[in-house]
C-alpha cells in the first residue's frame, strides 16, 4: 500500500497550477542564465534519490529495522516495485482489520478506498498498471454492493479501469476462510485507446450456489456457452 510516486506527481501538478508572474520571470531568466535557477528534479530523479536514501538508511540501521525490517537490497527492490508500471498486476490482497497506523495512512493516501484493505489494493494495482494494462484479482465481493464502496465503483471502476470479467464466487473459495469472494479482471482505460467504453461488455458469472470444485466446472461450461453466443 506504500505510495511513492504519487506524492511527487501531485506536488509537480500543484506547482504547475500555481504559476505566478514571478515564476514566469524566473523561467525567462533561466533561459539566458540557466545556472542562476536551481533545476527541479523529475519524478524519476527523485525516485533515484529515494533509492539512495533508503540504501544508506538501511545500511546505517537508522530506519531500516523500523520501516522495512530487512536488508538494503530488499528495501531497494521494494522501491523499484512501487515506482514501476506493469502490463499485468495479479493479486490476492490481505483481509481483516487494519492496525491503527495503517488505517491512518490509508485514509490519507486512499481517500476513495480506505475503508478496506482489498479496496485500497484495487486502487493501487490500477495505479501500477500501464495504459491498457490489466489487473487480475481475487478479493472480497462487498465492493459490488456496499454504499461505502460507491466511490470505488463510480470513480475508479467506471472511469479508470472497467471490469471485463467478474466471477461472483461466494463461499468455499479459500481453505479455512469464511468470507465471500469475487474474482475479476480490469483493463486500465486511457484516452484514445479505441474502446467504446459506454458499450463495452462486462461479463458476469454467478457461481455462489456451487461448491469449490463445482465452481470451476460451471465457470468453464458457462464460458464456452458465452463464447459460442458471441461468435
């Protein structure tokens, strides 16, 4: 759930919106005297500085044990994972109550999805996708119904990453788990992707009435029938 790239992108955006005559004059000055104006770092350059900072901090045991709890190499790997963009993101996010610190961080960083671990993970997974990339997930199913997840449905799943296939699985999915689940794929939208999103079909499979071994069989049979109708 740790967000690294987004805070810098928001900062750059706020700076662009807050241009003044003074800043314009500074830009003009920089045209003729580039060395007179400090250069603003790009997100990539800042991320590289973060990598260096994390490496030095962990090696000195300054914050590594507290924040990461493992060696510098793995800490740098985490930074790399959370600042890259991916063609496909697959996940089975955690469940249960958030610790107090995690809840506070989620409320600040995931204002639309902070009410549950898995909904915040959906938003993060979409943000980590490239344009046109896919998210595949096994999560709880409450995001389809509860009012508390309305922003996820309307602002994210409808506007940013439309579901393509949704399996309503219900119970009997994970060993020992008593929750009801859903599995789905999302595709991240982008301007000019050539998809008519208003008419783009979303295929739903209701498998709540079947035992786990039956769910797979019924899904495969239903999928074959759906493909046959489409053809």
